[in-house]
């Protein structure tokens, strides 16, 4: 089941297409928390992707192994690139409804070249095909822009939206790019006003114009980046009946 959501922020060239870098790798993990004492039921969320290289490639495997992360490798990127989008699924396997409340981007690099790749690469996080969003195929643009922007915000994205009831699944599309716009997120910071402002570097409600990223430079050659996206789930059992919105902004 695919759910709409609204994303917003928290607190707050080279000519040619020579191969650049050994590749960027994306890792997605999930965590749960609760703002109230739980007297019955448990929070349980698993994550999986058919593109995962860490074994969490199906829902059945994810449930059996308790998968909380997926590794999405990207190999031999060129100076201008847009990686194929990877579908990442979030399953509520617990006894309580949950709300996806925040995302945090962190990463590690393989040294100086990886640092350059990190600084020059963009990330697109989109969700819910057919939801009527402004991205490709009606995808909702959760957050889009320089990877370093997401790394610098805490949290990278705050989400306010419908619950994920027991047994329901949500879906995200992740891709990384440089030298061109993402084929999923286009020239859009976010469909959420607060996220759009912060990812553009502007104070809310101002949104600066979109800036297409330049191509990678020679300094990024041989670089590799492991990006971790942590999704926080919050107990939303008080938001009954199921399917109601806990809060709006």
C-alpha cells in the first residue's frame, strides 16, 4: 500500500564522460522510538530492496532476518551520471500503527577522493508512485539536492503524514546524480515547503531557485561514498482510528 506524505525540514566541468570513482553506496536503516509508554503490542519495522546486496532482497527474508538496512551499490559513475532508482520498502510488521517521523542522512568516504565525490553528488529521495506529486510519474519529492545539505541538517527531513498501519508497506525511490537533474525528482527541492526552503538554503517560507549540479571533477576520481539513511518510526497508536493523520504542519 502506498501512502502520501508531506516532507519538511527539522529544526530549523569536465568535458566528456570519463569514469569517475569506484562508486557510491547507499545504506538505508530503520529505527523506532516512542513518545509514550507502550502497554500492549510492539513497534517492529523492516526494510528491504530487490537491489540490496546485504541479503535483504525480499519481504519474506526481511521479516525472517529482521532486516533494518539495505545496501545499494553504485559502480563506476561517470562525470555526468544519474544512477538507476532503487525501490526501498518499509514494512510495518509490529502490532502498533507507526508514523514515519524523520529521516537522517549520514555517510562515510574512502578518503580525499571520496570526500570530493560526497561534496559534488546530489541525492533524490522520492516516494509513492502515482500519488500526484511533482516528480516523475507522480512521485512525491521528499527531498532533493546536494548530499551535503542532507548531511548538514538534523534531521535531514521531518515527515508529517498518514500512519503506516500493521501490515502496510511504504515505498521510496533513491537515486544519486551529478551534472544533470534526477529523472525522478527533476528540478524540485521538495514537495514539502519547509524541506524545500532548507534544502535550497533559504529561510522558510523563501525557496531559492533550483540549481542543477555541475559535473564531477577529476578530484572525485577513485572516490567512494557509503550513504546511510535512517528512518525513525514513532508509535502512533493514539491516532485512532487507523488511517487518520496524527498531526499536520
